[in-house]
């Protein structure tokens, strides 16, 4: 009796592990639905690409240059300094988030998105100007990062997605926006981390990662 019950349980477990035809069909339907959404809203593809590249290009120097520089220069004080910086970033984001949101409503949203991107790129640009091996350059980059966080709570890129998408497609476009951002961040940041920091098949050249963002 127990042998038959065990076989039945094992068979049921195997069947549960196998993806059902309906799950595969749902995945295929989601993929083709996203393709159709982009074909109906041509400008949406450009905004998704710009948003994903912006997020990924900010993550690259933060991961491969700035984080290592903090560990080397700040050492045991890194946690406290980063906490102070986080307080400053959140304060600036909260104070200027509303005014920047109103600014994005009054001008061309693409201009507001460009201004937002400048704020996120500025810390890396400051390292290119002042060098990326000194404590002075790190502090300047940190201060610039705090000051450049004025648009973090404005969701200007999401508002731009809303502007370029048809009314009936906006709900699906929001989901595609987050999916595209996560996919591009994983691809453009995860793969370099694997090759440079984990497998170490490629040397970590800070200049390359700083220049990539500018390009």
C-alpha cells in the first residue's frame, strides 16, 4: 500500500514540476502582446530604450568605480558617510520632487527627462573632471550625487511613457516599462559583474566604465 502511495505521490510531484501548456501559452501571449503594444505606440520603444540605458549606465560606474573608491578611501567610515549621503539624497528628492514634477508638466517632457538624466550622470562626470583616485574627487562626486537627486521622486520617465502611449494601452505600458528596465539593467550590469568581478576574465578598467556613461 505504502509503495503504491509513494509512487503516486512522486508522479504527482513530477507533474507539478512540469510547466503546463497554459503557462507556456500565457508567456507567449505576454511576449506577443508586448510586441503588438510597441507596434501600436512607436515612440514607446524609444522611451523604453532611453530609460533602460539611463538606468544601466548609472549603475555601471557606481558598481565598478565609485563603490570600490568608497571602500578604498573611506574604509571603516563608509557606512556612516553613506548614511549621511542617503539622508541628503532623500531630503533633496523630497523637497525638489514636487517642483521638478511641475516643471516637467510645464515644458516638453523630453526636456525634463534630459534634465533628470543630467542629475543622475553628473556624479560620474565629476570623477572624469577631478579624477577617480583621490578623496577630493570622491567627496565632490558624492555632493554632486546629493544635489542631482532632485528628480528621483518625480517619476518623469513614467510620465513620459504615459505621454507617448495611447490611453487604452497605458496600463500595459507601465508593466512593460518596469520589465524593460529590469531586463536592460540585468543585461548591462549583471553580465559585466559576472565577467569582471566574479570570473575576472576581463580586467576592471575604471576609465572604460566612466567613459561608457558619457558615450
